[in-house]
C-alpha cells in the first residue's frame, strides 16, 4: 500500500497520532515543515483527502482531522519500521551535544528525568541514596529539580546523568564508540558474573532497560541488601587500538564522580569475543529507577531528556 511507502503520509499520521485534538491543514503544514517536509496548505489538503478516502482520517466539523480507529491501527503498524533504531538515534544525538570535559569538569552532560509522587518522595530518596552508596548507578549522585514545567503539580522531578554522556566524551577525544547492548547483569555475592539477557540498541523500538524494568526483571534492591541480584548495565564497544586512551579517559571521569566501568576487555563475562574491539561494561543510571519501581512506587522516566551543564548535576556544597 502507498501508505507504507510514502513518507509524507506517514508523517501526517504520526502528527495526528501525537495530538489528541482535531488538526487543520494549516497547522499540519507548520508541523510538517518543522520535520523537514515543506508542503503548502493545499498540498496537505490533497494528502488528507486521500487519507479520508482510505478511512484513516475523518473530519470533525470545521476543526480539522483526527485519526479513526482504523487509522490508529494502520499508523502503529506502518510506523514500526520507522521506530526501529529510533532510541539509539536519539541517544547518539544527545552524545553529539554532550561537551563534558573530565579534565576541567565543565561542559554539558546528557541526563534522564524521573517524575515521582510528592507524597512518596522520602521513599524515593532513600532508594536513590542506596543505589548511589552501592555504586551501581552510572554517576555517584543525582539532583532534585526545584522548578520545571515538565513536572506536574503534586510530583517531584529528579535528574540523573545518562550514560550516553560517556559516548560524547569519547567522541570528543576522537575515540570511536558503539553503544551495543542494554542488558541484565547477574551479581552474586557482590561480584558481577554474567549477562542474563541482552538487547541490541539498533534493533529495537523501545529502550531495552525500560523494558526490563517494566517487566519486573530486575532485583537491584536485593543486590544492594544481600550482594546478589540482577542489575542493569550497558555494553559499549571501542577499537582495541584505543584501549590506552579509553583507560585514561575512564580514570579521569571516575575522578569527576562517574562510576564505571564494571569491567572492560576483549570478551568480558559471556559477551562474544572480537580481536579488534574491546567491550566496556558499565552500570546504568536506570538502576536508580529500577530500585524505585521494585518498591511499587510510581515513577515515570524520560531517558535522554536533554543536555545540561555538569555543574547542575553536582550536589550543592
């Protein structure tokens, strides 16, 4: 069907799916332009008439179009292929915008934004503090937001450093880095043993670590309390020839409060061996989130919410 191959149709459906209210041709034209598709109002009307004929959209008086239930199903089906690789593309964009310099401890880092109920804030802080003390997050601290329009009334926002910051540091030093996998790392008696599951970032439509958390497949709290459990970790690959530069960079970042790597080498744990690459395994900042979720506390997290100055993530003096 044309709907599956014509990108302009897909973008119009995507916009209508993202907005609940009816939308007219003029507004659709403006939003399409923001996404790189310059279409006149008349051209958008042409596309909308076709979508109406297909039964994917319908007019709501003079207010504009909305998706029909049939259109919603078709949109979700048509966009699956579009979403594959979206997560890693978004993270790579944040890495490019990360300017953190571990030597001067200045520049921007990528961050995650979590929102929790205000009435359970003390419980959340206890869980976050336990992860930080156990050094199983990506960064040694976090910051509570004072004011942010993204945090609704009755909730509290918390920002944690996103591990994609590391990719930005490597890239700024000319070190090629590949975010390969997100996985569940088995810990026994305080020692990381092996990966239980791995999901490649380039072949998924959702973040692997969020999937593991929502499915209840972590036991970060148990790991902290007993030394045995399942934590979240990421796997990056760098050229073996750059190992000395990587180790130097890692050492500098650790002095700035970063907690990694768990291990690095040609074939750590049960990862496949590659003579030309070394794997760098690091705990994920999503372990903060997993520890809260395990306590049945509602938490909503946007991974890679943006970039902020490093000074804003540091704890106040």
